């Protein structure tokens, strides 16, 4: 998705994808209450495309299941993500893509917190503040150019 622009991280380390989770009969049964768990959230965000590379956020180790926390009873989801480099200019876009995927996928009752893993980005405080601000997120999604890039990150890969 770089379009000939010089990449910030031209040779990222690529990690192996985790195995797909096997669904149980009770998870597939619509009549059985199935609380949302960490793995279910991870499965939603693991295949988000990196805006710079033809790789998923999981393959770049930007998202990991251990950095996802869900409390179904309290309707909260917290996701930490780790940019591949400390000065990644795509960090806000990556966080926004994660947040949008969850907003589109989860019931409205959930409060979604997406933030940078502490100590992994030079501007983590500023990025986290932007991602936590509902008005800023809403305004960003009204920008058609930015929304198009987010939608590209969320689209299925055609590689």
C-alpha cells in the first residue's frame, strides 16, 4: 500500500500466524449465550492489513492475543498494539483501523479502548489521546480519504 513511497521500516520482521481457533458446538449455537473473549477479539483484528506492507498486523507482531483484554460482564475491550518501530508515522492509522474494526463488529454495549503498548512509540501519549477521543475518531471517519485508507486496511487481502 506504499505506492512507491520510501518505507519507514523496509525490512520488518515477519512472525508466524497463530492457528485458527476451532469453534465449539455451543459457540456456533445462536441460542446459547457465548461471552466474548480475548481470542474472539484477537481473531477480529489479527488479519487487519498493515498500511505500509502487504502483511497483517499479526504477521508483524503489532497485535498479539496476550495484549487483548475483554470483560464481557462489564462490556469492556482493551487492545494494546505495538508499532514495528518507535517513530512509526502509521501508528494512529493502525490504532484507528483496530478501533473501527471493533466498533463495526461488536455490540454497541462495549466500551473499546485501543492504545499503544507502553514504551514502544515515541509519541505514544499523543496517539493514545487521539484514539481515546470519541470526537476526534468520529471526525477522522468523516474524512473520506482517511476512511478509504482505513477500509483498505480492513479489506480482505487479494495478494
